């Protein structure tokens, strides 16, 4: 189900459903005040109580008992375990899973137009986990006293830091909650006018492939397509594909395959800044049979934080390298590494249910590896191409073009191939 037609198209002529996530034993007064403000404007607040131990000030629309059950446990079990000295994390995990299940169900039932959570570090974790499971574009707001530990990641979540703890309805807390109410209601009320729905194409990008991305976008725009660009990471793009909001993929910059294929969990976690480690990308596009064009943008490099080659792990310090700004080191992928990456990309393309084309620019995969640049290494690029040919099934179209990825000729070929794919689908 696409998030865009229901949330953003049409006039604002009915009240919105605003979900509030909090613990009603410690934040009951604050939730009641927020609820009052939301109702005053004609919207419908839906309260989810994620508390465990204390007595709630009032029952939520989804009680803590229901939340625990949605998370796979009975509330009584969690309380008994806590009273016996069990690790608090288990109860928190259950309630987080329960809140996520309930909010996802509400969204799919058309009963969630915005979501706000209140609390400290636990409240922020509860809210963030639920919000990350919702599609991009759904209004999301975390009101918290622990800004530095809020696990937002790269999701489209708005975070409001409260200057004081959310305990007691003093004038500062009231103003903070009033601002929060205004923010979440404003986001939920804001709608775009109805317009013709154009095909939306998801495109991957990096700074070293920016000219190619911009060129492709301009060409698609002239042909009546909309584009949405994702910088290096595809987790959010995957969510949009699964939600039905994306119609085709141009994976121009498949760099993400480098760390996913080659690095340990510890290194990946360090680079992305979260404990979550993904080993697959854009499987949703293959499962949903979307048209896909794949290019090797950025596969010629590793990207690490640092101020020089001495900043990267020792095993990489003999590689050709260059700086990307003052704090990012680029160093060359080897032949062996590129062969592994080629096998991974081929496996993804082979299992796609829809049409797939891989377009290879023979004169370099990024700005850093064009002729004369520090990472220029045509032999390693050719090792990638050879491995790709060995692993690809015949159903996958492989196109080689004698140009650099950022040349106009490459963007023109991407456009031509994309148009052919769409035309063949009818």
C-alpha cells in the first residue's frame, strides 16, 4: 500500500488519527494534556500505553496488557520477572515489539496519520523503533529528554528535545507539549494538491557519481518520470518499494555492495553508526518484479573516515588512495574483492522476477577512477566485468559502453535502456 495517496492527497476536511506512545504511569498527566490539545483541533488521539510496572493514570486505547501480548508475552509474566530481578531489557524489548506491531497494524488499517512519542531514553527507543517500521512520509515526532541517545538512524523522524524532564505540568512542560502538538498536527494536516501520478524512479547516488545522477534525473524528467535519490544507503528505499511507492529502480551507485560483501559486522556497524548490519539490498525490487537498471557506481573504492591512508586498517594501507574532502579516505578495491562483489550483484540480478539490465561504463566507475585519477585501474575493473559475465544468467541484459560513468553518453544509454524496459512492459 502506497503511503502517498491516503496521507497527502485531497483536502484537509476530516480529523486525523494521531497516535501517542508513552508510559501512562510516569507520563500520564503529560499525555492527557497532549491528548486534550489534539482533540481541541478536531483530531482523534490514539493512546498506546507502553508502561510495565507502575499503575497507569488512565487506561490507554491500547493498554499495556495488549501491548505486551502484541510483543509475544503476558504483562503478568513481565512484572513477575522484573520483581525477581530479571534484566529490564527483556521487558523493554517485548513492549517495543508490541508497540511496533500495533502501530504497523494501525497504519495498514488506515488509522494512523501521524505518531508522537514522549519520554526519556526508553520512550525514545519505543517511539523510534515503531516509527522506523512506518513508510517514509508518515509524520513522526519524538519528544525526549535524551537527544544524544535517540536511535533515529537515517529514518525521517523529527526529534524535539525538551529542556526539562517531562514530569509535572509546569508552564515550561506545557509549552513544550503545545509545540509538540502543533508540530505533529501541522505535519498530519499538511497535504499536497491532487495531481497526475507520475512513475517514481528510485536512484542511488554518491558524490563521486553526482554528474551521472543529475544527468539521468534531467533526462527522466523530460520524459515525464519523477525521481527520488538515495545517497549510498538503500534501507529507506527498500521500505518505499515494499510500501508500493516506487515503480522502478536505477541502482546507478551500487557502492553499498562493497561493505555488505567484504566487511565484518563490526566494521559495518562502525561505518554506519548503528548496531544494525544489513547484508542484502533492494531484494524488495526483485521480489516485486520492478524494472531495474544496475551500474557499478562506486564499486572501485572503499570509503573510510580519516585524514589519510594511515587512518584506515593496516591491511588496506598499500592501496592506491585519495581524499574526498578533509575527513574521508577513498582507497581502491582489488581484483579479488571486485570478483566477490560481481558474484553478489549477479546473484541479486539473477533472482529478480522483473526485467534487469546491467550497464557497465568501460572507462571508470566513479570520478575517483577516471583516467589520470588516483584510483584509475582498468585491469581491476575488467576483473569485475569478467566475473560478472561468468555469474550472470542469460536473462539478465549486460550492456558495455565505452565511456566513463559520468559522461553524457552513459546517462543517454541509461535513459534508452529504461525507456525500452518500460515500453516492453506495456
